[in-house]
């Protein structure tokens, strides 16, 4: 094919691809425009995960009627004059391509009234073409309505994740901005449901509670550091609260949300050995730095920045975080059990009754657990069964040593117990799962995205021995938990499950069930470090012998190492070593 200049329409769709990847990108660009316009109030309405409608209205400075058409043209901006301006950008936008890009892949209505104008104006652009223009009466400010996103690029639509995921992206995005701009009043309505509302009273702690729930707000530590011209503020989680991924680490640099691996690493390093391997803090940190010390023009969606002196910024972040962690001395926590007397049939072998550690302040988490891979027991026979084993003893309070007709077995007590519980649970499928009522139902709240995830999975949870109900807003109430979790913190158990649900973007329902069960079993299983009596050791091995897949835990890790007689003989030079 000969080289040709692309048609305008194609070129703008390609450009749009960089800016508008998904509905949340539209929300981000429109919200940023409203912030640049000095708005005090920003209202967002989203329908059908943003595919049908994203509407953002503000009370900002507005756009002059005669410039409306220009606002949706490519490379048209009021925020930049010359190339030098690029190095002192104080606005979120500067490329003048967001509205044009969005307009090329949707039907975009732009209505605006400038501060001193008598009347407002409205234009409608579809697939980049102007289809209507008229005067309208509206209050000062701007309203942008984006309908039928990607109607002319069906491939984009196909690449979108599930509605739940796209919706969560939007809630997470707006939540972050709400916290970054505590002086602005945000309201987000998704499918006619208000999912987020901040008061704009310029109080970050208050926003944290409004948006992320009062539980988290109470726990988070405040960060504040002034280092010459660098200012760092925000919140970080205390040592006892962590996540299995970095997704809840948020940095804003000069009011701009950036995903910067260097900043995250600086933060994580500041926790040093305080967190277990594979665990990450929750953090929302806001870095302010003179604009000429940071290049914001290095990423198509402006999600990355480059610092002139990155090390200095990283050091400041570390100092700020360490100082906040040090200033906080944890109060000892008493775990008072509030259980009704046990009148239920436990699924746990009575010999195990005392084997649980009731303390879940620091749940035992194994590093590197493969998310989303739950090894379900095979339905086919013959099974991978074990021979009868004779228990010899326990090593390092973590492994059992046993002897069988074919050699020596080293058994990981935690993994083995997980497997035993998992199969017991699976056998109960369809039957009533033994569960235990809490003496006092406990209420807790979650960040909005986690709340919507939990809401969508309540039924599954309740099928497996929980009784968790939606309590309005982002709050839930736990009334019962599976009997095998008795004595443990019910809220921590539910939270751990929600974290699992969030791990995977579009888990299959069957996988979710298996994961709920695997997670419950993991919590209930004896931990490494627990000394087991001879009776308990024997009971565990007996139960394991009865399992269909005794050799792996529900997450697919081995439960045992087998040293065959043959191997032992070879290793000791008794046979076949020539
Ligand atoms: P950029 O933000 O990079 O300038 P955009 O395409 O997002 O580019 O917006 C183009 C122009 O439209 C902006 O420079 C601004 O002048 C105007 N504009 C867009 N949204 C708003 C708004 N909500 N309030 C006031 N002006 C706006
Ligand atoms: Mg913009």
C-alpha cells in the first residue's frame, strides 16, 4: 500500500484511543476540566457503567459561547500558550485534546454559561461532527453529557471489562479525586444510586470517612511533611492493616493522580520489615512540588510524571511515612469473644476444638498465593489417595513427620488442614452449612467499590454459612459465620473474602464459590507455629488420608513431601548409585 495521510476521522479516532480507553477515562477528563475551571461543586452521573451516559456538571468559570465549538476541536486549549508554558503547568489539562477525543467516539453535548454571560449555549457533536447548536438558559458553569460511548468503535466496547469492573473503576477514580480535592463538593450517582458524596468542607479526614467509610478513616494514620519546597500530606495504613496488592496505593502530584512505581516503592520501603512479604499498605499521599521540578507531559493519559530530582522526592516520601508510623504506637487489642454457647454441630473434629488461634489481628497470610486458582477436587476416580500413615511427630511446630509402607512423609500442617476443611466443606455442598450466630451482630463499612463487590456476592456468602446483610450506604451487618470460623473475628473474615473477590476482575461464579470456601478454610486451618498434641497430629493425618486430593492444598500448593524408600536407599548409597 502506498503511504497516505489518514482521513481526519481515522486520525482522531486513533488519537482518541490514547486518551479514552474506557468510561473511567471520560470521567477523569471531564472531572479534571471541571477542577481546572475552579469549580466548587462537581456532579457526576453515570448510567450503565458509563457506556450509556457519563454526565459531569460543575459551577466553574464556564466557556464563552463563541468558544464552545473550539473547545471540542483538537489541540484547542485555554491552558497553554507556548512551549515554555509546558514547564510551569498548574492545570490538569494542557493538551486540548480530551473533549475532541471524546467527541469523536460518542455523542457529546456541551452546555456552558460563562460567568458574565446573560445566557448559556449548547452544542451537540456526534462522532466528531457538529449536529446542533443553540442558546439555552442555565446557571453559570458547564455541563458535559457523553452518550453512547464507542458507538462507532465497536472493538473498544468489546474490550471493556465487566460492568462491575468498569463501575468500580469509576467509583475508585472519583473517590481518589474527592480526597485529593477536599474543598470541592463531589457527588457521584451511578444508575440512579448515589454512591459517593463529599461535603467540600476542606477536611480530608472527613472526606476519608465519607468516601472510604468510618472504619478505615479511624485507622488511617495522618502524614504531613514540609521539606523545603516539597510538601507531603495524606494518609497511610497502620502496620496491622494491609492488602495483598498495591492497588490501594494512591499518589497525587500537584493535584494529578499519577501511577509512579518509584513513589510506590519509596512508600513500601518505608514500611521495611513491618509488613509481611506480599502485603502492601493502603496509602493516599498528596505531593506538592514546584511545577518546574516535574514534567507532566510524559504520558498519553497523563498518568505518569517525571521528577527533575526523583531521589529527593522519594526520600521525602520515606521520611514522611516513617515519621507517621513512628508517631503511632499501637494500643494492645483485646479480642473479646462474643459468641453464643456452641449448640451447633461443628464440622471440625472435636480433637481440633482447641487448635485454632483465636487471634486474628495479624491473620497468617502465605506469600505469593496465586489468586484465582482454586484447585477443586477432581470428580473422577481413582483418587490420588494416601496409604495409611503412622505419625512419628511434629517438626518446627509446622510439619508432621509420618511413615507409610512406601517411605517417609513430611506434611505441612497448615496446608494439610486447609485441604481437609476444604473437602469437608465441599461434601456439605447443597446441605445446610453449620454456622454460628453472633451474640451481637456486627456492623462494618467498606470503601464504595468493595461495598458494591460485596453486595453482588452476598448470596454466595450466605450460601456458605455466612449471614451478611446490606445495611445501607456502604455498610453491612454480619449475623452468622460458618461454624469452623468460630472464635475468629467475623468482620476480618468477611473483609478477607471481599479482598479475594476484588483480586480478579471477572471471576466465574463457580470460581468465586470455590474461593470463598478456600478462604474460609485457610482462616480456620491450624497455622504454622502451633504445637499440636499427639492426638491432634493423628487426627489431622487420619482426615488427610480420607481426602480425595490429599497431596495439595486448595490453592494448589503441596501439602506434603514424600521421601520414598527407594529415594532414601539411593541417597544413602545402598542401591543403584553406580
Ligand atoms: P484541555 O483541558 O487540555 O485544555 P480539553 O479538551 O479537555 O483540553 O478542553 C478544552 C478547553 O475547553 C479547555 O481548555 C477549557 O478552556 C474548556 N473547558 C472544557 N471543560 C470545561 C469546563 N468544565 N469548564 C470550563 N471550561 C472548560
Ligand atoms: Mg482537559
